[in-house]
């Protein structure tokens, strides 16, 4: 949820055989341990307590246990940190609304605080707001690989001269993670996190769960609907991941989405040459930008003490061009910096994400959790480094802004496979998908992919909408989402509504806990 407090933040298919331990859990909220191997987990009674002296007393936290491996519920266990804000009224109370901010690697424990500031009163009167740190993240048995800052820098352009070093980097990350975490990594997956969500449902005493998930959280929610369709209540999936493209394809889709955004920006900026002086035609504006890239490749441009290469500029531009006005101001400032003029407005960097309360996690937890999920969810990552080389060369030509970044070598090339195949999402569960037309992290085509997979869902597309995150940004989709959450009524068909002219120019990126101030080099989903 966007607020003054958050403005600086930002598996196998259903047709496959389910693990037997999940089959007996039906309508009962908490089956006994004698009747169900998972009973000991589903029957837990959370010891709720005030989360932190600095937070309101109504904001409560607890820790429950979940099995590391759901096929062996008697084996190793993980801690799962959960939180809640009991805002619902007895008269309107429907149940619990589970929240997830995205990632993978994003902490959701604080989300009831932020969502409570922004969600409509009607929604808060209907639900208790529930947050959680997914397994491996934050306070939920966090993973860490001991990665250095340089090793955490994963968005790397393809260059023939440095490719061998990039391969060595990818192998090192995988080896360090497996040396530190061992077999645990096989179970830090979306599929197992969805199972954890069902344990949360049970310990809250709910027969069904409602859900609001952003970005990666849409895929997590979609996997839950696939595994537990009869326990799915009202699900809002905002800024959607295409389940058919997890995960290499979702990194590559950033390149595909950036090119039309860049073209749109050149057209918009050319029409405003009197204001920005970047070119009188889209082609001239494009040339201005790529001349800056070429100049920075020859000699890095000093930007407020940071030396930016052409690759740095391409990387930053990948997300920036979705917001045409911000991008125009940024390129003007770059041009001034290249000429030795103080950059001024436009080259501002996102404020650092403040640390979450009472949480000691490995310094590389975000990156370690990201790779754990992204690599273990998908079994068909290429294993031959030469495949990455060929794909990066091809995609740099096809998508010059980001193509080589998206397709070059990743640690998943050397990662041990996850415990289960990738989840195939293909169901008729009723849900609501929200999508901006110009979303840098989950482009429109990605949201359309989730809509194809979830045939019972309906989708609201914000035409001209800019930014990552729809609900809570005073969007034209808010009314539909609120009506669905409070009444259960879905639109009769998919809807397209229009963003305001101001939002279509600048938009906003929904900055949630764990999202690390997107957009930028640390962008995830």
C-alpha cells in the first residue's frame, strides 16, 4: 500500500500428484494430528503478542511451525512469522485477508501496518489483515549464503571479455548458497510457501482465506488457487506474473516490455522538445539517448559522484522509461552531467529501505531468498553457459535496452533442482487480476498470461496506467477491487478503464516492504 510511511520503500502443476499429507485436510479448519499427519501444524494456537514497542498494540505477531518438507511432516521444521491487525467489526466480519508484497524475498510481516493506512474502511471492517514472512525470508527461518556486495550484484550485461567471469560468479553464488543451506534450498519454493499459507489459514480458524498479493505475490496466490481451490475465497492479484514464464522468462520479459515503453517515451518527448530539448522526432530522441550510452561507454559520466557507464544507463533506463515525464527529466539531467553541468533534478536515487523492526537476518537474505525461489521453482534453467551466451547476444540485438541483461548467465545454471516440478496454473477459480498498461516489473503481457491461466478470473486493465502496483494508488480499478473484496461480486467481463492524464505521464511505483525501492538495479517482482 502506498503511504507516507512506505513511499521510500518500494512447484508442480495441479494435474500432478499432490503429496499425500495434504489430501486429508478438507473443510475442517484444524484436523487433529491423529487424523492427519499435518494435524499438529494445523491445530497450532498462535501466541499473539505486541510486535514491537514502537508499533501499535493492536498490531500483533506470532511464530508458528511448518514442515520443511511437506512430504515428511515429521521431519525438520521451519519457523513462520505471522502478524495481524484485527480491524474487522463483528457485524461485517468475513474472515482474514492475507497479504503479500512480492519478491521473491520480500518481507510481508509489516504489511498490515501499511495496508491499514491505505485500504478503504469497508475492507478493514470486513477482514482482519494478516501478514507473514514467507519461508526463508525475514523472521521465517531466513536463508543466507554469505554473499559479498559484489556477488549480490546480479544484473550483468553480456560482454565477450567478461563472460567467463560472469559464469564464475554464477557458479560461486550457487555453490556458496548450497554450502550454507544444503537441502533446505530444495524447499524454499512458491509451492511450499502456498502450503504454508494454508497452514496459516487453519491456525487462524478459517475454512477459506482471502488474499491480496502484489507482483510475485500474484504468482504465489495463483499457485495457492491451484493447490487449494476449495479454500480460496476472494483473491486480488495485482500486477501479475505470467505463470507460464516463471522464472527465466519473467526476467526476460523485462526486456520485451522495456522496448515499447522506450518507443512511447521517444514519441512523448519529441512532442515536447521545447521543454526538454532532446529531439524533434522520436528517432532524434532515441539517438540522443544512445549517444549518451555510447559516450558513457567510452568514458563514464560522473553523476553526483557516481561514475555511470553505458551499461549502467541502460540498466537504469529499463524501468525509468515507463514513466515518460520522469524519464525525460532523467535524460536531460544525464545530458547535463555529461557536459559537466550539475545534474540537479532527475538523477535522484531512491531513499534506502529502512530496516524492519526486531528482525535479525543475514545481510544477503533478500538475494539468497530470491535465488532460492527463482531457481528451485523452475527445473528447466539451461545448464550450458554457452546457451546463455547465445541468448544474450541474440536478445541484445532484439531488445537493445535490456536484452543481454535479461538473458545472460544466472546462478540457476548451477543450482540443484527443487523438490518438485514447476506448478502449472490452469484453473477456473474466481479471482480479480489488476494490471497497469505500463508496468515495468510485470508488463501488460504478463498480466494477460495470468488471465489466460486463470479462466474463472476477471481482469481490470488500467489503460495508460503507469507503475508497478494498482490497488491503493487511487486508480480507476480501486472501486472494482473494493467491491469484490467486500461483496464478492466480480465484473461480468474483463474491464479496461482509463488512467488520469497525470498518472499516465508519471504514474507511481507501488513501494511495498521488501520491494527495495523499485525501480532500479535491485528490481525484482
